[in-house]
């Protein structure tokens, strides 16, 4: 009788744990990491949380809080105002590719990539020193953590907010 009970309890525990252990989507991962509180607030203000929780696939170049803090004073607060939702949305969509691109899929050298913000380009450079992303201002962000896998894509953590502007030059 004890063996039957133990087997039944073990089977029940397995069923419960299997139901709880689903993979997390990009928004769930970001929301669960305190390094991304500003990014999550911006995604919610822009109304993009539902989209980025969807099936994807997506690659998100996710700036950490310090990257937002490095912007000129008042920039984040201004972008989060309802009347600036369009501009905020454009900045955020500049950080998203509609493919799942792991670090290993980024070719060596400098190459243009088209984010969801279709009017713009990113220049992503991969080499022995890591991966950097030049934005429309000509400044570069460094990928500081690559390949955080989500069930709807992948996150690459960057140390700078990518800003649209004139197209970056790949060298």
C-alpha cells in the first residue's frame, strides 16, 4: 500500500510541476528581472506588451536601466508621456527584429539588420571582441549578455538605448 501511495504522489507531483514549468515569453522574462524595470515601463506605456508576449519570433536588444539613465535628463520621462507614445513606440521598435537571431547567427564583420521600425537600420558588428550595435546616431551599444532564450524569441542585453536617426555606417 505504501509503494502505491508513494508512486501516486510522485506521479501527481510530476503532473503539477510539468504544468507550472512553461517557458517564459520575452515580456515575462524582462518583467521578472529588475535590470529591465525602465524597459518594461516603456513597453507598457507604448502598448507593446501584448505584441511582445505573442508568438513571435522576436529578437529584442534590451537596454538595462543604466542605459536609460544615461540618456539626457528628462528624456525617459518625456517619452513616457501619453502624447509621445508614437515616438516611444518607434524607439522601442528600433530594438526589435522579427526573427529569432541568436548570437551564433550574427555573421562575423559588420552587417546591416532591419529592425521592425522599417524606416531604420542597425549595423551589427560581430567579432572576437563581442557584438556591438551601431544606431542612427552613430553611437554603439555593446551586447553585454547574449542569448537569453524565451519561448517566443531571444533577448540580447545591451548597455545603451538605440536611437533612430540617419542610417548607421557599417565599416
